[in-house]
C-alpha cells in the first residue's frame, strides 16, 4: 500500500506533479480542494466566503482524514492544510509526506503565469505579490519543513523538467 501526500505553497506544482507522479506509479490521484468541491458541490472560495476560514479548515481536516485513509494514492493538499490543527502530524502518520519547495521568487513567477484565479493574491502588484509570498512562506515553513521529504522543484517550467522532477521524487521515495 502506497500513500503519498504533497504539500507546499500555492503555485508549487502540487497538482501538476501529483497527477504525473500518480500516473507514473499507477496510483489514484486526489487533489484535496477538488475532493472537497466534489463532496460539497461548492467551490472552496464559496465555502470560504459563505462560512469563513475556520469552518473551511474544519471541513478540510475532516476531508483530509477521509482521503488519507485511501490506499495507493497520491494526494495534493491546499497550501494552508499542513498549518492547521494537527494536520501535519496526522499526514506524517498516514503517508510519505513531500514538501515541494520553491523560492518566493519562483513561486511568484508560477503564480503570475498560472491560469487559476487565487482570491488571496487577486489585485496584487508583482512586488506586493512577492512580499506576500515571502511573509506567508516564512509563517508556513515550520509546518512544511516537518515533511518526511523535502524536494526542490524549482526547475519545472516545461514537460521535460516535470519528468525530471517525477524521477527525482521516485528516487527520493524509493519507488
């Protein structure tokens, strides 16, 4: 039985890498945010807006406990998931946890290029975005760094480099 949970800041490539890693290993892939949206028939942003962050984090924790019981899976979590309650401790008990680590500068570039609308960064200038990322990352690093594996994923700007990253992860996880 294999369980891998990917953590890291938004824009780190958790979903992209998770999907590719799952495919390479013949495992199921779950994005925790997508799983929540599927179960509750609402976007995460709607749940956040309608019921607040505390409600969302409680819901997220329950759904994490659900998907982390599945076997032969790769799970990508939201950027804030490891930072609430005992989520990081729980993930480490349930799975091989991998922190996909990037510099604030690289994250900023990924988020500027990304197609996903991210309410937390909407309307920020380049400098504001980079400072926001730097501060958020600093606050989250103590949680992220508890992962069993830390992998620098700076080189992921094309498919070939994603494949290199997948191979690096497989080697790190001995799979």
